[in-house]
């Protein structure tokens, strides 16, 4: 019985390990279309074939000899037929996708058979195989490596339990052994199932507790690790498909409503001359609880002339790098005239959303040339005609939309003439009568999202305001579309790059104005509208042509004119002067940087002479400066308690508790007794040291050196001066 049970158990483990290994490995080679049942069938068939060959060792050479003889006889009978068969096999076997896939799965199954059935002490080899396969595949964006690694680990622990238990039941016989094996299998299997179910049922909104010290040590000791998964191995967002706001934490799915999860993960790095909106996906169909796609996909082509809007637009050049966002969406400005550095074919939806058929590679940059609104004016006077019948789909509304939504829209726009005037009235009404809030309630079942927002909730974030504006405008017959993308920060970082985080994801509305075209509108409070743009002025006077300008005196020639012979001497003197100036400038900059570093060290040493209370406050503020450099600065509107909790979740270390440190500093500053805990100064000092090291690792030592000593961004003399006063 023991032999029969062992054989069945080994066969199960071979199939289990083979499926776990072959799934991500086959994805690496592009075999994603094969179902799990097909993979299971190939694995089991390969295992039976190997077992049959092991039980009948003469089968393989006999079958090989039979094929050789059959081929030889065929060649003697009909050489042309034999040649054609050979050519077919040489073409079919290496080139057929199924043949290559079956060969790959069969090879992995054979490896698992050797490790499980032929190697006695196989726990360590199996562990090393998993370690060699799953982490590298995961860091090369084979996402199935994560789930299969968990399944592989469950099988490994099951084998570990069996190996330990075999020491007990090897000495038993008959029914005792049978009962013990049955009880062990039920207990171990049930325990593993419970562990898996508990892991699934645990709350998913609790962020992981990163081992900061270990991560810092790995990043410093093995710098290449940070670049394995696109340079940002952690906190990658998206699955590689179409972009949606839920990817950035705006709800947990495409369903509208629910609180906004603030996330400071840097998704994009954008180079642009000014802040602007990056269009991502455009949605047309409103269902009452979500916005669906537009369809009508076709090959992308540059935008045509903007017509009457030409004078109101300004040209822009935008370079976008996807740092931690996996999506097929290509982000563009309002009007797109050219897209560079993307080799794959580009497509566009009926709403103007640009995308690829594959995921945009991380760390690869693409450049978009286009135009954005740059001036405002009386656009109502430019309207002419009515929208064409082809735009009827952009005015469609669900049949169950409450009538009071249309009644409110008609009341707000009463007396307004033209689509532009009505859109501005709706825009202003929403911005002034509803409250921006990131803690919106989930949409109740059976309710319409816009109706719930307008008459019950009366607060929300961009998805609420954009949906309300689009739907209310449609009740008036105005074609609208719901746009999802990003609103760039108000200013770039010191290096001129806009680091676009998840919290910068945004939704707005574009409405069609007859005779003008699609124009963006912003209903969310706190975000600028087109009214903030400068008024379109008269064209600037044309500068004088070169022939109308006063004639310029031509310089003397190098020879043949007075002064020409002295030109080489002048050049040598100028070159010597410039070289000397460069050397002096280099020495001056070096002396300046050395002096600033010495002053920084002196300032840090001077903190030790302060009272314990001021020491704690000084190191605490230094740590806050480093947190700001890490992109973890205090968010506007965030309370100190909320901030300390957020940092405690993000900067977790067994040595430190940021909430406890913050409470101690507040006690030292604001308590009536002015008591300072004895542990607080050293705790704040150690926390600052870790934050400083973390900042230098994340920003890069050269970049951190430039910002601290050259730009004097975080630790300047004026920053320390507040502690001496």
C-alpha cells in the first residue's frame, strides 16, 4: 500500500510542479493562447510516455529502429515520396507552434520526474529550481510567475511534510499505516487549503510592510536589482491593457463611486514646456454605473487642421516615459500632429484615444507633438449649424435615467443660447454647488450614479463631476465624451521633469460644438478651466524684413585687410584666457562644494550641543526634508495624524515607529510641562540617518549630491538657522 500511495503521490507532485514551472516559462516564449486544460493534458501525456518508456526500456530503441527501417524502405520504393516526407517533417516539426510547445512542456515534465522520483534528497534541488525560475521571470514582467510561485511553494511544503512524516509511518504495517497516511493527507491538504483561503479573504487595502533596512542593503549592495523590473520592481500599476482610473486607485473597478485611494506611486515621467492634460482613454456609453468604450478602432493618423480653433491653440512637445504603469494606452495632448519613437502600429478609437496592440514598454520614452488650448475668447460667436447625425451615439443615455437630472440641467441653462454657453453654465454650476471629496460613498445597488451624486451624495472627486457634466449636457442634446488621463502637476521637479503620480489621474469632459469641434471642459473644483487662459490678443506686428534693416558692417577678412594678420595671435590669447577661466571656475566650484559639505557636517555636529528637546525637533525636521525628497511629503489637507500613519505604513522598520516619534515630538513641543522623552533625540537622529541613506539610494548618489550641495535643496544653512534662533 505504501508503494502504491508513494507512486500516486509522486505522480501528483510531478504534474503539479510541471504545470507551475511550464506556465510562466511558456509565457516567456510567447505561448499564452494555450488553455490550462491543454497544458494539463500535455503534461499528463508526457508523464505517461516517460513511465511507459521506463517500464519498457526496449521500446525507445525498437521504435527508433522501426522508423529508420520504414524510412529506408520508403526511399527504396519511392525516393521522391521519401524526400517530400523528410522535407515536410523538417519544415513542420521545428516551425509548428504546437510541436514547440509540447516539446517545452515535455522537457519540463521530464525535469520534474527526475527531481521528484529519482533524486532522494530532492527538497533542496526543487527549492533551487523554483528560485532560479520564478523571481527572474517575475522581474521580466511574466506576471503569471507570481501565482505559480505560490502554487509551487504549496506543493513544496506538501512534499516537505511527507518527507518528515515518512520517518513515522515507515515502521508501521497494514491498517495502521493506511489510517496514518489517510489522516496525514487530509490534515495537510485541509491546512494548506485553509491557508490559501485565509490569504484570499484577508483585507487587500492594507499596504505591505516593507523591510526598509533590507531593501536599502540590497539596493546598495546589488544596484542592478533596482533595474530588473523596468527600474521600479515595486509598486507597478496596471495589467498591460487599456488604461482606466481604477488602475490609479479611483475605485476598485470600472464601476463608478467609492472612496479614492491616495497613491503617490510615480507612474509617468513627462517632459513638457507647461502643465497640461494627457488624454488616455475616451468613453462614450454611460450605463448608469460606469462608462464603456467607444469602439470604431482604426489606424492612427495625425490630426487634421483645427479650423476656427487654430488661433486659440498653442503647440506643445511632450515626452512620456512609463515608469510604473503597464498599459497599452499612449497618452497624448488635446490635438496630436505627430508621434515619434514608437515602432509598433498605433490605433485610435472613435473618441480619439490612441493605443497599441501590445503593452507600452517601461522606461522607453515616446515623444508627442501636438497642440493644447492656449487662449480664451468668445467661442459662442463661432458656433454654426447643428451636430451631424453621426454624433447621435454621443448623446445616448440609459432609459432608466431619472427625469430630475434633465430637469436640473434645463433649469441651470435656462436663458443660455448655444452649446458653449450651456456647457459653461453647467460647468460653473457643478464647481460652485458641489464639494470635492475623496471619501465618496459607494454607489448603492439600483441607483444611477449621476442622480445619486447630484441629489443625494453632493460630493465626490473628478469621476463624479465629469460624469455629471457629460450626462447633464446630453440631456440637452449636446454630444459629450468622458475622458480619462492625467493632469500634470502645477510645476515640474528641479530637473524639469513632471513626475506624474497615481493621485494625478483625472477625468474630464469634451463636448462637441457645431462649427468648432470637440472642446474640453473642467467641472471638478480646484482644477483650472479655460477661463484661466489669457485672452486671445491681436496678432503681433510683423518684424522688418532683413532688407529693410540698416546695413551691417562686414567684419574684416582674415587676410588682405587691415587687422587680418593679427587674428591668430588674438585667437591664441582668447583660448588661453578661456582655459584659465575654466580652470579657475572649476576650482571655485570645487571649493564651494567642499565648503558647503564642511558646513553641513558642522551644522550636524552643532545639533549635538542643543537641548534634548531641540535635538529631537531638529532631527525630526531633517527627516521630514528627506521624506519630501523621497516623494513622501505632506499632502495638502492631510492632518499630522493621517500623515504619521501613512509614513508608518510606507517606511516600516522594526527599529522605528514613525507614529511614536511624531507623538514624542508633539509632546516635546506643545505639552505644558515641555517634557521630552529620553529616547526621543537618539530615535529621531537614527530615523534621519536611515531616511538620508534611503534618499541617496533612491535618487542616486550623484543626483543627491547635486541637489544637496549644489542646489542646496534640503539641507541648506537657512534650514539649520531655524534651530539656532
